[in-house]
C-alpha cells in the first residue's frame, strides 16, 4: 500500500488525514514522537482530541524513518506496518547486553578473534533468506497482554518464541574491529538487535547493536522525512 505523504507542512490537512514522514531522534521512543505531534496538532487546531499513530516501532537507541498517520488515516497504519524495511547499523563485537543493544546491561565480554571482512560476510550468509529468529526479551511483543520489555525490566524470566523472518540482503559496508557497519534490507518483523546478538554467538565472541538508522519503509525514504525541530518550528511548539 502506498499513500501520498506530506510535502508541505503548512498546506497539509491533518484533521482530514495525512501521512507524515518523521526522522525520529535518538533517545526518543516512537510514542514520544506520536505524543509530541498530537500535542502540536491539538494546539494548532484548538481541539482536545485528534488521532495520531505510528507504523513500525523504532527503539529509543535507533534514529530514522517513522511513518505517522493522523485523523482517519490512522486506520491505514496496519497496511503500512507490513512494508519491507532498510537499515544501516553498527554491530559491536566482543560485548553482549541483555537488551542486545547499547542501552542494555553488559552481560558478557569476550576477546574478538582476528577476522577478515570476507569471513564476516560468510557468517552473515546464515542470516539471509527465510529463517526462524528469536526476538529480544526487551521488545514490544506482548505476552498475556503485557509487553515483554515490561516483564524483563521487572526481573522476570522471559522466553521468546522464534518467529519467521525474511532478510533480502545484508551488506558489510566497513569492518574495523570490533565494529561492523551493515546495510540491511528485510521484511517487516525482523529485529536487527537479534541479528547482532546471533552474529556474536555464531562468531563466538558475543556482540550487540550499537547504532541503527532506518532509511526506508517500503518506497518511503528518510531523505523525505521532517526532523522534529522542523515540525515544531513550522506547526508550533507545545
């Protein structure tokens, strides 16, 4: 499904429904972005309620493309969620964390073996195509109505069930040990954090995801996205 997106914030009718491409800042949750935009639009139109939602959660650590729908167009979010994704990311070898990314607590450190880029590319072959992936315990997947991250943060043991995922392509852009720069093109539902963790296990030294940028969702590009600062400056701060 492809929807036209806003190319002029001042001319966009958010009440009738709109798609807004946003560059999510690092440290913000996806809900932070939704909440801020909702507040800005309520103030702009002088109303108490307006529907605002996002398609495809990005972790606080991650930056990049977030699709936001407003008004009646929030009903179209489900269709947008299933679009394929593209990311650039950095995997740091030798350090494991409980969340599989740099925000988590370090659980193990190991020496990184001498590796060539060609060896890394061979390891990554196992993570292309269709396979079963275990999502991180610190994820928004719900169990008994509660997100797994809430259970994990409460100190409860979380066992994740493997899920079918598909990766169309993984490219190693650069390797300067211990950091591996990757380009990833995948179907919806894939966890890049789990890829980092699983790659570390396969190599035998552990790893975590230290940086992540979502560059594309389907045909939508980060190059067309608005920064939160531009949205606030154009539509008004709250």
